[in-house]
C-alpha cells in the first residue's frame, strides 16, 4: 500500500509545470535581484517585493497541500516531515526577503563637521526609498557630525571615519564611530559611511564688491588606482556669465594627513579663462578684469547612509534548513521505494 502511495506522488514528466507556482516566482525574484545588484537593471523595489511575495504564497500553499495529502493518506508522514523541513527553510528565506522589502527604509544625508541636521524634517534626507509598511517616524532623529577623520591606509591611501552624535525624538543620545568596515546602530536603524570630501569657502570679488561667498562641497571622485582620489567642483555664479572650477590639493599634507590643504581655482567668463591660482587658506589671487578669487575656509563633509536593519540572519538560517529538508526528502524517498 505504501509503495502504491509513493508511486502516486512521485514526480512525473509534467512535475515542473505542475509546480511552476513554486519555482517560477522564486527564479524570477533571484534573477531580478542579481541583475539589480550588478547594476544591469534598475526599477522600483516593489517589483522584486511582489515576486518574492508570490513565491512566499506558493510555498505556503505547498505546505498546506503537504499535510492535506497526509490527512488523505496519500503521503507517508515521514515524507511529509522531510518536505515540511525543506518548505520551512524556503519560507524563512522568502519571508526574510519580503520583510526586508515591506519594512525597508533607506536614504542618506550629507553633513559638514559640527553640523546638526534633522533627518526627517527640512527635506535633508536624500534618495528616500521606503517599503509599504515602513514607519517614517523611525527617522525622526537629529544627526551631528562631530568629526570626520581621514586616516592613512596602505591599501587605499586613506579612508574616512565619521564620529556621529544621534539624538532621537525621545531625547535619547548615542555617539558612534563609523567607517567603511564598521557601521553604527540606533534602535532599528543602521548608519554606514558613504562618500566624503571637502567643502572650501570660496570668495569672488570685483572692485571690493562681493560676487560670491559660499561654502561649496566638492565632489569626491576615485580614479581606479588605490588612493587616487580627487575633490573637484564646477560652479556657475549666476552673474556676468561667471563660473569657477576648483580642486582641493592634498599634496601639502604629511603621511598622517596633517597640515593645510591648498585649493586650485580657475575663473571663467563664458568660454574665456580669466585666470587661476593655487591658494593657501586665507589667500587671494588676482585675475583679469579686476576679479579676485579667494580661499578663506575649509570644512569636511561626510555622506551618512541610513537604512533599517534587515533580516539577513533569518535568511542565512533558513538556507541550511532547506538543504537539510531536501536531503531528508531524498533519503525518505529511497526508503519508501
């Protein structure tokens, strides 16, 4: 009798088609996730969330179907237990993925040293992405960049480390230090070190009239070779077709990145170059048409990436559970035969 029941439930030639509700959404979700991670595909996060939810529903249906077959004496209990273990592992992996999407919160802020900034208020949070069940009030925080350190590194030339002060809506304050290898935590939120750079204060004068006086965050760009990083920016002033290009030069710093950086500035009027200067802090350069360009201050800025904690540990636990279940299914199938 048991052998006949086993034959009835053995995979036939159309098993893959009959079970497409199990593997097809899962396969599409995995392929989609891989393409997005590789930068080959870009779309809203809800698409992979829907695929993972469909896969989760399929495996839940299969779990119910398994024990329905046991109740109808069409599947041996020992086989059902093995199948249940495999399905439980798959559900843990898929459930973690769906939870990551549904409750996801991520974005970033750019802070200058000693600057305190409310994350949720004032539109400071950039590139915000949120899942359908995300609680935005978790971002009701104030972040302050107490210090951005640039530390020497043999591998990368130097690397950034940000010391943050986080204050929640309830008044709770925590201080943390983050770098490319260590993140920070506050409640369910995680903080990661993103890009970094310099923000010099640039002044442009003409006949003692101040045309421009602002702190300008320069863009950080890597150029392939380890430690080969530049900090540059081009800004249109909005008067008389004026624009300037600037770059921070760290060559004057020692191996521990101590000392005073210099700034290279070029002033243009339309396509015409009016002049340039390599300036130390507090110095000006005279260029054509009576213009003067100056470098009067230097701040550091740090990009702080923020996201809600994920359930990766649940998925990592579910994967070996699924493997154990599959092995148990293979063993029980042999014994039943």
